[in-house]
């Protein structure tokens, strides 16, 4: 259940990345804060991959202020998308 909740928030981050030019800055920054917070917590627990979450959270801060890179946006969507798909699979 916890993984599904995290997947929903990651899905929100994907939507915020895709709609960053249309979303208010605050909504994009919420997604960024989620990725940075989640990445930081899991990185402190020894999960090296969580540094990628932190990186894309910081990238979203730049997106909120209109600074973007097409390739980073595509990579972020693919990375977060696969995390959403994996978290939504019911292994139980």
C-alpha cells in the first residue's frame, strides 16, 4: 500500500514535469519537494538510486522557473514512469 501511495505522488511529479509551463510555480515546486524529500530519506537509508530522485527534484525547481532541457525532461519522465508502473503492480 505504501508503495502505491508513493507511486501516486511520483505520477503527480510526472504530470507536473509535463505541464510545468502551464502549472503555477507552487504546484511544480510541490512535486520537486516530494522528490527531494523522498530521495533524501531513502538515500540516508543507503539507497544510492534515490540520488536520482533528488537530481530530478532539483531539475523540477529549474522547470518551475522556466529553465528546461528536452533530454532531461524525457529521461525524468521515463525514470519516474517506470517507478510508477513498478509501484502499481500488485505483488501480494
